[in-house]
C-alpha cells in the first residue's frame, strides 16, 4: 500500500476519528457552552420568580 492510499482511507469509528471531526474549524457563531446552558436556566428562574410574585 502506498502512503497516498492510506491518507484517503476513511477514519475508523473511534473516539480519535470523532475528536478529529469536531476539532475542524466551522463557519458560524462560536458560543461558550456555559452561556448556552445558563440562558435557559436564567429564563426558567425569571419565569418562576414572576409567577411567584404575580400569582393571586
């Protein structure tokens, strides 16, 4: 086997191949995962607070 055929071979379905896939640069917004988690949690807390104080 030549080295060029090795490079074009598909990666095995292992964690190494998945890490290489997710490390590729992609276009679009880059948002910190902490922000993505904290926004819904803060919206839930705000809605509970509003419901608590405005409930008859």
